[in-house]
């Protein structure tokens, strides 16, 4: 049993919904959430939302929300509802801090030295959609659009049909006009509600930030509101962001409700209203911060019902908190080099209330866990803790349920990745019983596709699987005693012994020639991998073509 198996009983199954609504406890948490949404008798399409303010790198952490929303959407669709899953890029937010790392359009993570960092610095306080794309070799109109395009691409790669919405576009189209008008016409009420959550909300506080027509920065210095004309008069005095004051240009002007934005605590509930949001999952930071105020503002300022909430636990990456600013992030693009999309989708299907670690060095454990989940669904293994969850969740995790699908265990796939020879990989997989004579060709192809991913993992981690079988004889120089022992082993292999027997013989035989066992293995690693170490050599050689192994041991090819 791996650790993950030991934890399986707490990592699968349903969760208690956040509210007290009575709900049957299901095997899959998404059913519990769907019950709660249905209990409100929503009108179709049911709207599920997530959202993020652009940062330097669209990364796996953003999929906490997208994937949780996806499972709830899929369950509701199965129940016959029309569902719209949207994800807002909160791209009218101002750049508050220059990111240290950015992702270019080809998913290379680059430092500030590779972009015009000065241009970014000059745009502090400016909405992301008004900042030039930091990369000039792609055709996005702005920093915001660059980020959103990459995020949309990630969602597509992971196979989730999420509708990306630009907040800026929604403001510009006037979609927020009425709710801005509503909030500003009840500014006293808005201040009263907000002041319970935020310091410094005095009589001068206006719940709207105008965008300066001269320098494009946002300003909180709104001096007058004309509700009929739907405009505000502002002074470009800058704004406080990230603990520092960003200077404005001093311009005095008039902005429409489309030329600015609501402060975040109002904007979030305003999005619920404008989009008719029924469900929104969010991380712990929001649970303690903007959710309580958002709920209050929705009910007591906007007078709407807030969506069904769900708080999820963050996952850590390699044992540390995900952090765009410190660079502890991984992109979907990187992860899909190592894992099949369904394995990644599985990661987010597990209990969202349980903290997890996404440990790149232990991708083998995650894949093993997924394989077991899949086998449980097909009744190939019996696991009472996993069974109901697998039966319910598996069809949502894979693109298509196909009973003839086969998986090569990930670490074995990593061993197969030691050779570039496609046929040899397939033969080795057949020898080990991972592919059967009647495995359909599509399933063989799909199973072998894992080899490239496991190999990429071995390379990325430079772990015990990162070896390459040498197609040509490496340059070697051995003592005559070692050469004699290798010749002896060649005869032993030629006689047709199994890998296990070859491994045993590699321990027995060197002594006869006065050779240390370690030196003998080293000679073997040198011959086959041109390296000082490698996998369990005897067993590995047992998988290879016998003629090739014999000739290599005799230093002939
Ligand atoms: Zn771009
Ligand atoms: Zn200005």
C-alpha cells in the first residue's frame, strides 16, 4: 500500500456542502454540490463561474476552480440541465507589482531580463488590458489578452470547455452599467456594509474607481457622481496597491461607468448579478476575505442571492505553497508533458476539502493512483473505499469510457523510455504482460504514448529512470578479468536465461574472475547506458533482444 492508498478513505467521496442545506451524502462531492444548486430551483442555463486576476504565469493553481466547476457542470448536465461554465479574467484590475517571471506564447517561462521590464514598471496602476503585451512576437492586444489566451489554451489542453470572459470587455459593452448605477445610488448603504470588512471606509469613500483618460491609471479619487448621466468626476490621484502608493498624473476629468471599475469587493458580487451565477468555487483566501463581504453586499446592497459557494483547499507544489511571484508554479503545458490529461483531471476530482501536494518527483504515485481508480471502475481490482467514488466519478474524468484501454505502469513506462526503439518498447511491454495479443491497436498506441511522458519525467527529475540504452557500442576499456567475466555472462545470456536469473548471475559470476561485483555492474552500465549507474541491469537485459545483449556483452556491437 502506498501512502495515497492509506489515505484513500479520506481523499475520495463526498464532502459536506458549505451551507446547512440538507443533502444526501454522495460518493462524489460534485453530486453534493449539484444537489445544493438544484435545491434552489435555478433556471437554465445554470451558470458556474471562476475567475482570476492576470498574473505573470497562467499556472496549474488556476485549475483548482476551473476543474471543480467542470465536475459540477458535468454532473448537472448529466441531470439534464443546460450549464454554462464561465471563467472571468479580471483584467480591468490594475497591475500592482511587476511579476518576476512571465510565460511567453510558447510557454517558456522567462525572467524580466527578457522583456521590456521598464514598460511594465511604468504601467503600475494601469489595467492589464491597457498594458502592451510584454512579448512582441505574438499578436495579443495587451498583457491581459496575452494572459487570458494562455489560460484558455491550458483549459483546452486539459479538455474543459470553459468560456473565458474579459471583465474589461464586459465593462466596455455596458454590462456592468446598471449594477454600477445601483451601487452608486446606494453609496451610503454600500459604505455601511463594506465598513464591517474593510478599514478606512469613510464618507468620502466612493465604490467606483475611474480610469484616467490621460495616463490610463485607475484612481480612487472620485469627487462627484452624476447618476442620470452615468458619469463620475475624478482626479487622477493614483491608488494604493500592494502596500505602496502608485502616483497618478493629476488630470481632472469625467468618466462614464464603462471607463472604470467597481472595487473588487463589489465587483465580485456584481459579476454574480450580471452573469446570473449559481455556483462558484474558491480558495481559502477568499473564504476568509472577500466571500463574507461579497455575500453581505449581494444580499444587502445588490439585493440578490449569492451563488452556492464551495471552498477548496489549496494544493502545494513540491511541498511548498504555489507562488507566481516566487516562481513555485507549474503550467498545464509542463504537466501534460508528464501526464495524460485524464490523470491531471483525476487530481482535481478527489476531495477538494483535503489539502494535497502535487509532487513532480512523485508523478509515478499519482499515475499509479489514477490507474487504480480506473481499474476499480472496471472491476479489475476490488477496493471498497474507492469503489463508489470510482464508479461515479470515472466517466467524468476520461474523455470516453473504453473497457479495452490498457495502461503500462508509469515506472515501467519510464524503463521503456530508456530505449528509443518503438518496437523494442512494445516487445518489452508484451513480455511483461502489459499488452495482450488481443489488445486493439488503438489501445497499444495509447498505452505506449505514456512512455514519452514517463521519459520526459525521468529527464526532468533526472531520477533513477533517466538512462538511455546506447544503440551503438560506447567506447570502453576494461581489465582483462572484467572482459572475461563479461564474456562468461554473454554465454549465460545466450543459453536463454530469464532476467531474474541474469541478475542473480551478475552477483555470482564476478567472484570467479577476481572482479568486484560493483565493478562488474559498472562495466555493464558503461556498455549499455554509457553511464556509471542504471536500472536493475539483469532484469533490464532480460527484456532486450537476446542477440543484441550477447553481442554487446562481447563488445561486438
Ligand atoms: Zn502575447
Ligand atoms: Zn492620469
